[in-house]
């Protein structure tokens, strides 16, 4: 068993790259087993055809999709009048199941129009096997009620919960500052310092970090509760 993780950047790594995708700077991930060549895709949006070309070029078999949260820049839908590709496009090309926290299911159905039968509902702590690789689902509410991160041994795909030197917004419908503070300080900060962080957006000068570095330099992870409340207004 060997862990396979590939980071792809919308607007750069796909043939259908465009300026709007580049502006949003979403990361999409492939997680899998390098020996069995099975993989899952995390937050397949923007260019599903391009993502599948990467999957096929790598000789991989796509077995499912993992959803960090229901916002359209991560799963497809309409953004500022633009309709971007996402879960519904993937379903038409590769009929796989979508794995999401149970708190996100209704939002995913509303944003994408896909059926609930295409979604596998999970609780925090659930585990998914991709070949011999185990993916642990960490429920990290705050940005949305069902936001989740994916832990693969010493690697964390953190979605819009934890960014490099930042964190996800907590001023949107369904966001909760108190839940975000708990997710950052009591869930993610408890992971080993050497855990590699792969964020949901390319908002920094480097594409990845570590939990140890974020605990040392990220003001949102370092803040006391009083400091957090002042920062969040």
C-alpha cells in the first residue's frame, strides 16, 4: 500500500483553465492507493473533464468523490452568474458516490440538483477505504455546519476550514464562529505537528503547510478565545 495524493489548481492545471477559475483559486485533490491505482477526488469542480483526464493519464480508477462542504466553488453550481462544472457533471461521466457529512446533504442537493441517493451520508470519525488507504473523516464545522477535513495518515486535506495562515469565512449563512474556533483549536490543533496541511484554496505563497507551522504562525489557531471573539467581532 502506498498513499497517492495529487494537488490540482483550478485555472492552472486543466485544459479548460480560465481567469475566473484562477481568481477563485480552488484546489482539487486526488487521494488513492498507488499500488491498486484506485482513487477518490476531493471537491471536483470547475473542469470535471480535465480532472478525469488527469485520473486516466495517471492510470487510476475513480471510485468516489469526497465533499468538504456544499459551497458551489467546491461542488459545482452557479457563482456570480457563472455555472461551473461539478458533481452533476462527474455523475454523468463516472457514476460514483459522493461522500459528505450528513449536515451538508441538503445543501449539496440544493446547489447541484443531484439526488440524495447519489450521496453517502457520514458522521465525523467515519473511515473510507480506497484500496489499502484509509481516509478518516474529521467533522470540522464553522465555515458550514457539515464542513469536513480528510486525514490520510500524516496528511490533512483541510477544505475551507484551515488555510495556510488563515481559516474559512464565518460570516456566511450557516457559518458559526464558535464552532470554527473549536474545530481549529480542539480538533485540528490536536493532530501531530508534522501533519501536512493541504488547503482548499491557493491563498498563500506555498501550496501546503504543516499543523506545527500553522500553530506557530497562523493567528487564527494561536488566538485565545477572547482574542478570537475580538477578531470575529
